[in-house]
C-alpha cells in the first residue's frame, strides 16, 4: 500500500514537469534563445531599413529632383543634414550618382542585416530542433515497455518526426516571421501616418476585413484538409495491400477487381482534392480582389489629396510603396495564425511523450539498503549465477485479463528450463517479468534470494541475455549488429559466438562477410538467419542467464539441434530458459513448465511429464503422429 | 546514361500521351496566364498617368475613367487568376489520377521477377509520390515558367516603350543576375540534397529506436543508440546551418541587386527628370520595375531547376511502365480467352487437372544457374505432390512454374495434355487455389476475405468451406461473425487462425489444382493439429502441391520431391525414400523425436 502511495506521489510530480505548452516551449528553447533574440534584433533592423528606402525616394523626388519644398517630415532633418554634408542640393543635382551611392550604401546595410537575421534564425532553429529530437529520442528509449506496447509505433514516429518538424517551422519560421510582420506593419502604419493621416486611414480600413476573412476561411478548410489526408491514406493502403498480397491477387485471378477498387478510390480522392482546390482558388481570387481594391482606394484618394496640395508627389510615391509593403504581410498573417493552431496541437502531441514516465522513475525499492549493496557489477554478475525463483507471481496487462496467475517455481543456477504452451498461455509474459520489462502485480521474483525489483534495470538486463522470436536487427553491418551490446570483443570471441549460433557458413557465403549490410539498406536475411544472428549477438554478452523466447522457430530442426548441442558444450555455464512449441527443443531440459491460459498446469522433467499423461503427453503425441 | 537522353526533352516526350487529353485546357490555361502577367505589368502605368497627368496638371478630370478602367482590369484579372488556378489544380490532379491508375493497372500485369527485384516501399513510392511530382510539374511548374517568362517579357516591352535608355539600364542587370542565381544554385542544390539525406537517416534511427525498443532494452544498448543518434542530429545541425548560410547569402545578394537597379534608375532617371526629358511618373514606373523584375527571374530559375530534378521521378516511373511481364499470353490466346481485366469466360474449357513437366529446364530471370534441368514428372489428376527440403533450398520453384508465375526456360508445362501457354493465365488462375506460407488477409471483413476468389458465394457455401477446414467455430465465436473486421493485415487473428481462414478462402473456389505452402512460423500444437486435419480435407479430389516443413504431415503423399541447393535430389513415396537411406531419410530422422532417441 505504501508503495502505491509513493508511486502516486511521484507520478504527480513528474506530470507537472511540462504543465503548459509555454513551459515546454521554454524548455525546448534552452540554448537557442540567444540566437533567436539576435535574429529578432536584426529583423527589426531589416524592417526599419526597408521602410527608410521609400523615404529616401520621396526625399529625392521632392527635394532634389522637383524641388517642391513641401511639409517637412521628421526624417527630413536627417536627410537635410546628409545633403548639407555632401555639398548641398545644387552639388547633388549636378552629381546624381551620389544619390545612387547613398542608396547602395543603405542597401548594403540592409542586406547585411537581412543575412544576419536569416543566419541567426536558422542557427536558432537548428539548435532547437536538435535539442527537441535528442530529448525525445532519449526519453522514448527510457519509456517502459508498457508504454511502447500501448502506443502505436506509427503514431510515435509521427510525433517524433512530423510534429517536431511542425514545431520547428513554427518557432523558426512562423514565429519570427510573425514578429517581423507585426513590426513591419506597425512601423509602416507609423511612417504612413507621418506622411498623411487621412490616407493612412484609407489604407488600413480594409485590413481587418482581410484578416478576418482569412481567419474564417482557414478555419473552414481545416476539415477539408483532414478529409483529403484521410482519402490519400486509403488510396495508399490499397496500393500497399495490393503489393504485399500480390501473390494472392494473382493466384485468385482478381486483378480486375483490384483495379476497380483502386480506380474508384482514386477518383474519390481526386474529387475531394478538386473540391478543396476550388475553395482555395476562390479564396486566393478574393484576396487578389481586396488588395487590388485597396491599391485603387489609395491611388484615387492619394491623387485627390495631391491635386489639392495636401501631399507631395514624392510622398505619394513613398506612400504607395509602404502600402505595397503591407499587402503580402497582411495576407500572410492569417495563415500564420491558422498554422499556430496546428503547432499547438503538435506541441501537445510531443508533450504527451515527454510527460510519460520513464521506467526507472518508479522503482519503489530504489531507496532500500540492499539496492546500494549491489552497485558493484561483479557482485551482480555473481548473483545471477544463482537460483531463479518465482514466488506466487501474478500479472495482467489489462485489468480483468490475467496474463499470469500464481506462478511459482525454482530453477537452480546453471540448469535449463523449458517452457511449453499455446499462444497466449503466458510464456512471453513470464520472460518479460524476469527481464523487468514489467513488474509483477503480486508475488515476487528472486534471484539468489534477492528481489529483482531492488536491482537496477540496466544492471539486471546486462546479465540476462534475451533472444526474441522475431529479433530486431539494426541497419548496419553484421559485425556492427553482433557487437552492439558489448564493447570491443576480441575477434576470437566473435568467431566463437558465430560458430555456436551456426552462422559461420552463412556469413562465409556472403561476399562481404562480416561487413555485409543488413536491414533497411542491405540484404534481407531469412527469418532463420536473423534468429541465428540474434543468438550470436546475445552469446557475445556472456550473460549468466540466457533466454530463448521461441527463437529457434524459423531454424530447421537440424540446425536447431546443432545450436543446442553447441550451447551445451560451450564453456559458458549459463542458466538457460528455452521457450518453444517443439517438444524436441525442450525435452532435454532439467525442468519443464507447461503453461495454459496463464496457469502453470504441469511441471517436471520430460519423463515425469510423460508419465503424467496430461497436456504434455498430448503435445508430444501430436508432434510425432504419422510415425510408424 | 546515353539511353536517358534518348527519350525527349526533359522526359516530356514520355508524358505526351498523358498530357494529350487535356491539351485544350492547357491551351486556355497558358493564354489566360499570359494575359494575367500582361495586366500585372501594366499596373505601374496607372501611377505614372496619375503622377504625370492628374498631379502634374493638378486636375481630376480623367479620374472616373481611370477608376473604371482599373476596376475593369482588376475584375478581369481576378476572374482570370481564379480560373487559371482552378484549371491548373484540376490538371495536376487529373494527371496524378491518370498516372496512378495507369501504373497501378500495369503492376497487375507484371510478373514476379519485378516484385522480387523491387521492395514494396519502392514500388509504393513510384505510384504514390512520383506521379504526384509529375502532376505538379506539368501543371504548377509549367504554369510558373509560362507566367514568369511572359511577365519578364511584358515588363521589358513596356519599359522599352516608355523609355529606351532607362529600360536598357535594367535589362543589362538581367544576365548578371541570371549568372549569380546559377552560381548559387550550383552550390545550394547538393547542400539541400545532403540535408535531405541526413534527415532520412534520422528518421531511420528514430524508426529503429521505436520498433526495436524491446531488443534495445534487453541488450542495454540505450547509451549507444543515443550516442549514434546525437551524432546524426549534430551532423544535421551543421549541414543545415551551412545551407542556411549560403541561402541567406543568396537572398542578400539578390536583394542587393534589386537595390542596385533602383539606385541606377535614381541616378540615370533622376538626371533625365532634372533635365526635363522624362516626368516623375515615368521615373516612378521604372523604380517599381527595378524592384519587381528580379523576383520573376528567381522564380523562373527555381522552376527550371525543379523541372530538372523531377527528371529522376519521370525516369523511375517510365521504367515501371516500360517493364514488360516475363509471362505474357500470346495475341491469339488473348483474343480467344481474354486478359486479366476482360476475361472471355465463354471460351474457357473445363480444367481437368492433369499436369506434366516435359523436359523442363529453368533459370530464374535474375539468376544464372539452372535450377531445373530436363525435368520430367507426370502428375495425373488427384495426385498429391509434396516438396521437402531445408529453408532456402528452392522448394517454391516447381510451384512458381505450375502457377505460371514464371515460364520454363526450356521444355513444356502441359496442363490436360496441352502446353500451358496455349491458354490464358486467367483461365489457369481461375482453377487454381493457392495458400501462402504467410497467410495474407486484406483489410475488410471476414466475409470479404473469404469470398475474395468467389465474390458471389452464399453464406451457406462459406460455412461449408469453413466447416471443411474446421474453422466454423472460430468464425461463429467472433462478435460480428462473418462481418467482423479482420484489422490491418488480419491482426485480429493469430497466425494459425489466419492460416485456417486462408484455407477456407482457397477451398471456397473449389479449385482443381491446389498449391499449399506450409507455414514455417510456429503455431501451437492444438492449432497445428487442426491445420493438419484441414490439409487432409483440402487435398482430397484435387491435384495438389504441398511445400512441407514438417515431414510428419506428408508421409502419405503420392510423390515426394526432396530439394537440396535448388535441385531435386530424390523422388518417390515415403516408403521408397526411407528405404533409400539418403537425403530424405536424414531430413526425416532429424525431425522426429523417436528416431533421434535411439
């Protein structure tokens, strides 16, 4: 009971780690904040310079070219000062290239800032995405098996790739752009207002309309996008199924059925898209119309004001330039806002992973004294050579469905245990408990008299070698796969392990031998070859406890026997646990357990079990029927 | 490499037949696009007119006309843009659809050589992503090129009309900027490619970390995996920042070029205005052109480089569509019996089920060694042939020939005494049942899967078939019975159960010839027993070929072929082969507990 309370308390503290989206964002931004800050400062400089250019032009047109001394604006003093320093108006009129040079100088400044803005922005973004990826990967590896089996692989990958990408785009692209656009809009309006207030009002009057319209529209089409995605998924899965089931399709002669199915789904998919594109085209066209009208308003109002002498020609040109600077940012703004929603969803999805508890978080016996005693790796290794005992162990993955109930047995150190049972009888669960992928709900598992829950998971797993029925190979060479769990084993050891696993000849047959690529980029190994490679990989760890979870199923009986004999003869005096459907694989074990629906129904040696005339005997007879 | 150049300008020649149905639409799209770019290039002239006429002369007399013309132009252009984008997007989607349909249907006719050579992922990408890229190319990319090109041309013409001297100032900058853009492109393309490659490596790592989690944990390889991953993300950061540096430099240079154009106009144009040769309006027109002209040039070059990069996609799709099946029915056969999509069942003879291999020699199309040489075997109707041997010994070769997944290199396969090539593949497959080693179920309900080979089967027939393989209890026990969803890849069922379902599926068609590839994956003994019983029912009254892994199941086969290293080494029934004390004897004794104990 105390344990549960302890667990619950810890559970809560952990979940508070990244409570809100914002706190998570700040956590991600650690280390990249200064780059983003720098990039924002430069972005501000870029905006200011962008806005000064129309001013230069207005000044040049009004003062230098036409010499119509109109109302002085506040920067007028600054330009005046420069003109005076450069030699006065007359001198500049005689040497117009000076204006050109000044523009070039300002342009150089502007592009330098633009470069710096982009550079620091991407430096920030890349540091950020590296941090998010590293954090996520590290965390995913630490999450317990129960988490991994209750979440879809595809979904986790989706979260770790495209959601991360969305967050990155949001922070590096959209957010900085958003801030830049806001700065640009505010400054433009200020500059415009400084030139002429009534005209500015004309310019901004349509702004809220554009923003509101875009927001409503983006909200509306979000569902259409989802629908298109879903349709694409369906088309894609028809192709996938057709390809993986190509033999069935051919053998049943169902090509035309498959074709019809595909063509009609394809048609539906395309029509959904066309519907969406029609909406989008309408949206873009309306946007064009509104901005075109806005330009017209300014042209008309501007020319009326200009004719009445309320604004100079140069300033009108400047005003038109400011207005054109505004058009796109405003239309973009709505999209950024719409994308913010998406980024928010992605952050939540990443948060879900990071807020799940890593497996060593909940070690309830960690604080006990026995835990510290065994921190010495050698002591732990010695411990694992001793007896393994299950004491009234019960476990269920889901409430109400017992995977194991009340299992007790004792296996002497160095002996072999065989486990037999149908699919779903709890064989693999038993192994998962021993390897601490899960902890039992009731009862305890002892190794050399020590409860395994008081052992560090990693220390425990380093001493239990496990080969799965469908072993996972990493993309890389055969050698890389072999030595992944042990640091630089001697060549001799590798050879020996390979020989024991009956993999020698297979490797010899490959032209590149140990350097043959397997997995994604290399050749595909057969199921049996994979299993044997996994066995060799496990042997190299020299664990005192070795578990073969149905890991010889894809190997033919002859090789199976060869491997078992080699294991027996090897100088590794390991405690072995073998799970199999084949009686021949386990019949020579010192102790055989027969499991059925999570219960231990028979146990003993081969002869004892045969004489029981129970389930074991039935299995034995089944596998040998047809023999005279 | 030479071959690549031979199929037309940018692979367009290959695409022509697919573009052809839409040529009218394309014509409309192109003309509307050109008109739109023309209108775009005219807008600055409004500013000029207002500045030079209304403002300079301080009059508002023509303003109403101006407004009307502007609104007319604007409305036309808005409609034009709307219509162009709509046509363009439809064109893209239709092209996608046609290419996808075409390649999917073509795949249905390809022989297994193709499927063995290419992974599912590879073929899937051809159908789903290459087609999309090509659709985008002929619609949006093409439109981009047209629009930008005509926009540049229009601006140049308008400028030349307004003032030749100032126009030349801007035109001179065009080739300079083209060279700069090309130089940067050359630098940026490989950098972008490198980033994409690292990115896919990172995804690969993630994928491994997640799918291999059980193995990683049990091997305590977390630190090592983390270390590798961090090295890769660091690589990514470096490459991306380097790319960003170059692309930021590129933007900066291009922006600087625009301003350079502006400053030239201010200098030269300002001088001209001062000298009263041109008016302020003209100057303002040139200032806006100076700032506007570089963007379409950049876009144009970008579109062209995309066009070039899509060549790889076109090439790969072309390869798929140009691949021909190794197994093809002759023209006469197709005329008489129809093809896979339009079978002419009225001409199909009944298949009796006598099979004979006559002097058959065979080499796999991608191999170089004979796996069968002058092989002769008569399999009269009702015979049960068992093929045994170790994993990878080549047991499926004979079966592949019987199914006509491959044709014999030499010799003949006779069905009912006639060469198999004299009848269509469809005819043979309609009479053939095939149960795979790894039973493949399609997404859908149990019923949909069962009637896959016989769409008009009644529930009664279905249950008779299920009962024959003792799977009726299994289906009845399901919550929705026959209408239960089998889940992705049939994952609602265990491997053994899937095996039984696929037995029922095969038996429902009542085929004359049955091919059975026994499952290697482990099935528990109770299910195993049911499967063995089902097999005995299945092979009754049919010609059957069983690829066996557990020898105890085939001891009463009529003919046993023992295969080793791709060749048939022994042939005979169980008693004969055991008496021989050869390879079969070794295989058999190594599997049976009783023998080994002795």
